[in-house]
């Protein structure tokens, strides 16, 4: 089928050709998008996306880097991509050794959520049991003689974690538990700086710390600590490549669609980041049969939560030619939260300046009548790795437009699928998908004269893409 493009659109096309960089399709005044946008918006299926979120966050659960659960998530993503018709590649890499631990108290044999301090000693995987002794805020005078050979319970605040730990060691404590001084659903991760403790140091929430103090006022409470060093662990990236197809061109550009699939300890990670993973999977499904001039790489990163390790591994492995050909990286992280205040879709860029990704997203938002986008200067996700290699990149994430805050259940056990808005998954999937497709499809737009080159007409005919195979 052929579609008439008006004289105005043709003049705009010629003007865009004269501008440097990539041109994006003109806005549709009705807010419904162009015919090309509808290739995405009419096919993006949030029901499918929600199924991905359910499997990752409910069937698998927390997907901590290096664990069996993270590997299970990678295998699920790989299988889905293969079902869409892609050949896939898994890129394995080692991750740094780290300490993991367990803390169980004598109160109903209850296991508490903990974070092990950086610089903590381990118990070498063996149980150490001692009496918990209230040690105030960790000043030298706060430690009683009972703390010797036992476990000091210390409130956070007024001095560094290391100063508290050093004072506890000087008092003869065999372990330290630091409880938070502010309400939070998960413990803080204490940092001892460049110092190394000779005893195990862990943190718990304010709620758990206050509960222990209350019980200790009535009876002796013991705790068992088991801190082990975890080494020789691996994570993995999952990669699928859509080669250019359609009319042959000399376009060597590469566009990336990315998301991380791991989560933090104790968190099912429905929003962070099963949501971004689900949208990337759905875009991979939709785009697979479409003709595009540019190569599209769908990359799902492991080990993001421990320092963007997966994306750093992937980008550092790109050839110099690949980096030169890399046009844009669209990274999705937390794009479906149902938190009422997160009404803005932030487009985070490292230097705060508009780039190819922002321009594509802004143009798609105008065509679709979506004014939720906000350009913002921020790192803290996998777009950083691309930026540092000189590749235009941005991270899409929902935030409060007034404070830039994230949802209150961020990085907590409450990051569950019931906190996801399917409507936002649909809306943001359509917008990001339209921006990606406008970037990768045949030159934007490509037309040919309706009559002969000498015709007086200013109308052009534009061939639509063939309908994808469902």
C-alpha cells in the first residue's frame, strides 16, 4: 500500500537532510504517531511484558549477581529471544570476590536481613555464636566488660562505621552489629573505608535493632554469625543481533537496546529491573521481522547492581570499528513503577546534553502526544559504560518530576509485581519502541517521486514496511 506525503512533509524532509546527524520523523498533530510508529504501538503487548516480569520476579525471585537465580534469568531471556527467531550469544565473565553472611538470633531462631560491611572479617563459613551486648553508639565508654568475646550492638550515627568498629575491637568484641538510625526496609551496607576489621561487621535495619534492644532488656539474646567469602563466581550477558535487512544500503550504524536483569539481595526486582528487561524483550519480538537499515543489538546485562560490571565487560570488548559505528544506546531501567508520584520518564544522560537518544525519544513523544519526558544529568546505570566509550547513550527511568526521587520500595523486598503499572509499561514501551524504530528503520523517511524526475508535482510516495510475521 502507498501513502501520500504532503508538500510540507517533503520540504521538511529536504531540510532534515541538510542537518547533521540523524533526522527523525515529523510529529503527528493528532498524537497517534506516524504510520511507522504504529508498527510499534499497535504491536507492543504489555500482557507479554507482564508475563516476563512475573516470571523473573515471582518464579525466580531475587537475581543477585553470580547466583543460580541470576543464571536462571539469563537462560530464560536467551530462550525467549531464540523463540523470536534470534541467534543468541552468552558472554560470561568473572565477578569480584565478596562476603555474604547470615545472622540468626535466639529469638524464635529468627534470621535477620543483613548487609556485610566492606572490610569485614569473615568467620570462614563457620558459625560464631555470642551474646548480644548493647553498646550505645559505639563510643569507647559505651562498651561494658560483657562485650569481650561477644557481639556489640551499636546504633548508627555520630561517627564513621570504622570508628565504631575500631572502638568495638579495642573493647574486645568478637563481632559487631550496626543497626540503622533511620527507617528503611533493607539494611545499609557499611563501608569501613580502606580499613580491614579483624572481626565480622554487619548491619541490620532500625526496626530489627530496636526489637533486639527491647528483648535484651528482659532476657539474654544470643546471635549466630556466619560470614563467608564467595569467590570464583560468574555472571553473564545475553546478546541477540538483528542484522540490517531490506533495501541494501551502506549504513554501518549500530543501535543498542539494553537492560540489566539482576537484582539486589532480598529484592524480587519487579521494577528494578524486570520492568526494563520485559520492555527490551518485547521490542526484540516486535522488531525481529521488520526491515531496518541499521544493525540492532539487544543486550541484557548481568551484574549491574554490583557496579555496572556486565555493561563494562560488554563495551570494553567492542572493537574499535564497532565503537566508531555505534550510533546510540537505549537503556531501560525501572520503566514500569506504579508509584503515583513517578509521573516523569527521565532520560538520563551523563553530561546533561541532548544526544541522539534524547532527540529520538523527544521526537517520538511529540508524535505520540506524550509529554512525560525529562532530560536529566545522571549516571548510575548501564548507559554510563557506553558514554565512557564515546557512544551516545541514555537511560530511561520513572521518577518524581519535582524531586527526582525513585519509588519508596526501591531496592527492597517490596519491589514486587503488584507495584508495577501495566499501563505505564505499555505507554513507555510504545514511546521507547517508536524512538528506537525511528532510529533504525530505513532512512527517515525514504521516498521517491510519484512521476518522472521532471514532474512538476511536489508529492512523494512512501513505501510502507511489510507487515511483520506474528
